[in-house]
C-alpha cells in the first residue's frame, strides 16, 4: 500500500503533533536497521561520532550507552525531532557525552576533520543534490575515518512502489557506491538484507587516504 503524501512529507521533515508521533514510530520500526549500522561502523570509546539525520535520538542514546567514553553529535533539520532527541538523551547531554545541533547535513556546522565515524540511516532519499551532503561528510571526516550509510535500495521495486516519488528518491546500491567514491570516500563493504518490500543496504566507506581496497559484498543478515 502506497504511503499517503502527508505521511511521506512527515518522514522527510517531521513537524507538529503528527511529527512527534512519527518520531516514536520511526524509533521502533528502524531500531534493528540502526543497530546494524552501528555494528558496521566499528566505533570505539574515545571516538567522535556524528549521527547525521539523527531524528528521534534513540540511536544516539544506544551509542552513548554502548561507548561511555565516546562523544556523539546528532544533527537534524527538524525542530520536533530535536525536541524528541533531547528528551531521549537528557542525561547524556547533561554529562557532556552527547551534543545535538539543529542543522542540515548539506551545511554541517563543524570544522574539517572533526569526526572519527559518521552514520546516516534512512536519510539519503531526501538529499537534493546528494553530492552536497556527501562532500560535507568527506570534509568533516578525519583521515582515518569511516562512514556508514543505510538505505532502502531502488533495485527493490516493491519498496519504491510504497513511497511517493515527489518526496522520496530511491537510488541503486551501485549509484550510492559510485557517489561515495566521487566524494573522495573509498567503499570498503556492502552489507545487504534482501527481503522484497523491506530490502536494506548498508554501505561502509572510509577516507580514501586510509583505504585503497575495493568493495566486498556481505551476505544478507
């Protein structure tokens, strides 16, 4: 069943009371996909980590509990999502482990080479042009840094049919890996969960200066 346009628009930019409801639904429905992205990220204590399009903040809270010596920064352009995320991370914000900024990933308010790790899940559908966002990730990622992008791929026709094309733009796995390479990032691994209508891909890339290997596919979960 195709998502109604007004719900799809909330997925892109949650706002109002409905946006708060969407935040809680998304936190529940995407939990496993975000945790898989964290596994692939290979983050360690003392890392500086960026969650771009951090939304509800549940992923940040999970990271903060998992890595108590790491510093996690979340950015999202939705004021409602920022409010929900701040509530979910009150104690971590208070102790300085988590920082939240209302900002878009097309213009990140951070210096070059700030982060050791970056993750972004279910966000690239809304990036226009996508190259601007990837260039910003490349800029703020340090010389030995790693990024994980998680998304539903365009090669799953059942996924594409569920969402209005005026809001969501799906890309093939090959398209995303090529765009990452063009942004100066070297793709290391492609992990997949191929289930018609629910397919998910996680692309792992590193700063090109630290990784000259070609991508390797990983079996489905």
